[in-house]
């Protein structure tokens, strides 16, 4: 099973430790593309701060992120699973998993990134600020930039089992499973159900969406559940107590779409 996750805007920086070793990251086929983005990001942030903030979509209050990006080559690196914070990663709570579940997380989770393309939770990276929606000088839109490199690398990484796609739309644009891989891929949307004037209404709420996805991944890792395909995933989630509505693909080469309906966080 491969679980594809989005990153988080918030990141915990290291206070000490060795700097990034680009060649030590998983998915070595992405190294050339990583070098391109890293070089362009550092160069941008070493220059005019105002231009860098505008390019990265940062407010005045986040100007410190520009300086942090400029020092990426020297900054302390730590495991990606410790760097990424936020609602999904708080709910996933990798640190508190059992040893066996942590091993499964290291093998099954893949975090997508505007800077690194995709990393494993054990890959050592510095904290940074660069979303997939950014367009860097000399690189262009990152979503489009990563597609070619991802197309060469990700089909092999996907293996032969279930691909659980929990990414947001910006990160999903960097690689979309095709053909046979798409047929064993399941995307998940979390819907918040509430009753208004006696009528059930459903909506996508960011906090519910992220927290529920984090809890789902944690449960699968903790229980050692490895569905072989989307159908088995639906059964597994229902056994875990989730309300799941499944939409199998209308034709070959398309992913399954799953709605997980929650009433309370």
C-alpha cells in the first residue's frame, strides 16, 4: 500500500544537527529536479525580499520565512515526519505510534512537496516555505515542473497494491495515477454532515477533512491493515467505524472516489 499525503504549511525547524544531504533522500530519480527547485528557491530568497515574498505568497508577518529559505543549504535537517505539522499530522501523531506502526509509516507514506517533489517520513529535510502553487523564476509553475520527473519515478513507487491518495488538489496535480495504477487508486473526500431545519446538509470543511484523514492513516498503520485494493479499503474503513460512500470508476483507468461522512470531529 502507498499512501500519498499533502505537506503542511507549518513546519518545525531543527535547532541543531547536520544539514541536508540531497543524495540521501528517497526516490533518487527526483534528485535532478530537486536540485533545480532548491537552487532557484535559495537564489530567489537571497535576493530582493519583497520579490521573494510576492513570489511565495507570503505576508509581511511571514518575512522570516524568506531568510529561512535562503539558508536551506546550511539549516539543520530532521525527519520529514517531524518537520511537517498541522491538523493532519497532529491527528496522525507519528511519534506516538508503536515501533511496528512506525516501520509501516516509513515504508507506506509519501509526502508530496513543492520543494522536494515527494519524500518519505524518515527523509531528513530542513524546514522551508514553498508550496506547490508557486511559480519560481527559471522553473515556472511547480505543479507542471514536477510532472515529468514524477511520471518517471512514481509508477514504480506505487508498487502493485492499493494507492490511497489523500493529497489536496494542488499536490495531486504533480502526479496523477494512470492506467492500471489508477484502477487501484482511491481518493478520499471528508464531508461534514449536519442537520439544518430537519434536513441533512453536507459540506467540505478543511479542519474535519485534514483531521479525519490523519486519523484514518493512523488507524491503518496501527492495526497493520493493508487493503489490496479500493474495495477492501472501503470494507476496512467501515469495520473501523467510518461511514463510507464509494463510487467505483465509470471506466477503466480512473480512480475510485470515496466519501467519508463525519458528524463530529
